[in-house]
C-alpha cells in the first residue's frame, strides 16, 4: 500500500458536501474540516436544496460532483416532538437518506459518512452498548419511527458496500450539545432544555425549577466539536486504517461517545451551578423517563486513534456562553 500506516489523507482539495451544515452536528463538522485545511466544503440550506426531492438531489450532485459526503441532515426532536409527529420522523428521514445515498453511489462518491443516533439500539441493550447490539431487541417506543429510519440508513449503506464496493460508514453519536444547539421549548433535547430552563429561572429569580421524570435515568453527553473531529478524523483516515470496518458480516458502524454517563439529576445540578441558579429543583415523576440508560461503547473508534477532548463541565460553560450570546442579546434588544 505504501506510505505510513497512519498517514492522513489530505482534505485540502477534496470537494466535501456537508448536508445539514446549519445544525448542531453539521456546523461542528464544518468547523473541524476547516481546521484540518479543507477548502472546498460545499453546503446548501434547506431553502436552497430540498433533500426530500430526488430530482433536486440528483441535479445538485451532477453540478457539484462531491468526492466526500457527510449526512448530518435529519428531522430530529425530543420525546414530545416524536410522539406528536411520528409519520414525519420516519418518512422525512427515509427520504433524505435514500436520495443522498443513491446520488452519492450514482456519482461515484468516494466516502460517505452518515450520522445516526444512539436510539437505534435496543431499549434494554447491555451497557455500555456495542455496535453489535443493533437489531438484537425491541426499541424504545417514544422514538421508534426515527430509530427505524436511521437503522434503514445503516442497512442501505451496508448493502451498497457489499453490492457496489462502496466505502460508506455510519457514525452513531451519543447525545450531543454545544454551540448552535436548538433550545426550542418543546422540541429540544434534555441538556439544552435544562440549560434554557435554568438560565431563564436565574434571570427571573424563580424559586423553583420543575424537571420532567425521576432524574434517575443516565445519559452520556458529547460536545459537538468532538463529534466534528471524529468525522474529520474518519474522512482523513487512509483506506488501510478503515479496512476492518468494511466487513460483509457486520454493518459499517462506529459509536462515537464520551465514555462516561451521568444521571439527569446530577446533570441538572451541574447546569444549575453553571447558570448560577440559587433556587430549588423539583422532579415531576409523572412524566416519562425514557430509556433508563444509554452509554455507548466507543472502543472501536478509540482504537483507530480518536478520543474526545472536552469535559462535560467545560463543555457546559461553552454551551451556556453560546446560548446567552444568541438568546439573551436578542431578548435584550
């Protein structure tokens, strides 16, 4: 094969299309690629390119001819959004994935990285969750349509690799947080939702903050720039480093996690501390807890040479600064 075993592919001149670049994950991926010298990163907003329309996607690929594609575009939301709009979560994600993967294959794209979610794994999977747990048990019902769409995406990539000799890879990040997160009151995930609630309570000097559930479930959180770095790392890894991942007997899947988890109760305490909240925290045990625990086993990607760099306390401070800059400045005129 020649060259050093760990020599990285230069990304400088590669045409890299990042789908979903405005989101939490996508924006972090664009930053990480830029930091590695990528100069030909192509992005399109939803208004500029409708990924659910196969003709638009085909036209875009014909014009741009990307060499690498990162699929960070997805319809996402928390428990409430998934319960209210299950049809949208399955149909829109299936359409996005199918159209982009098929265009990538048809246009000979060298590498595709597809972002999934830890909810693809069985609700009662053994902890920490290994990639081999996929399809070994029932899913969490609250986000099953979304999870099934993501599983279908992994299956499609794997089928392409086997039938067409593609080298397409799925990365399963754990719960992400960081700059550019969504702080929507109903649709956001647990960490940004808590950050917003505690910060508003601090500003308004509220005597109590009520949090859904018992506080007992455990969750793992990864700072978004660490995921961005994982994607850039994979895209720049030479074939011989990634070869073991392309095996006909198992899906081309890599977990990307922080490696430790924390109870929601302890997370709330960390966020209260970061925001300077002085009041009390109450737990609404009548609300759903979701999956009891979701810790990913990230040994496979760590063995390739990636590891996270940002500790939770430091990441929370950075996320809070981003939130305050975006929302407090807007609110204060």
